[in-house]
């Protein structure tokens, strides 16, 4: 019984180590993905002649609309 428990614990530890390694490798990839997405947004804005100020304004207006519609749904 003790031997089987040791084997299971070793397997668990080995998998946890692999998981930590994968998480470590994934972190820079997620950061790079965010950077690339940000660059895409900038390119789209440039192609459509939208300034960042206009984009922020559009985003805020959309948020307000969503907030208003959510409040309206709650009231009903």
C-alpha cells in the first residue's frame, strides 16, 4: 500500500512540475498575443481613419448603452 501511495505521489509531482513548466512557457505567449491584438486594433483604426480618442469615445458610448439596457432589463 505504501509503495503504491509513493508511486501516485511521484506521478502527481511529475505532472505538477510539467504543468508549472507549461504555465511558464504560456505566460510570454499570452503577453505577445495581447501585444499583437493591440497592434491589430491600431491598424484597423488607421485603415478606417479613426483616432484613438474616437475609439475611446465609441467604446464608452457602447458601455453606456449596455449599462442602460441591463438596467432596463432588471427593472422589467
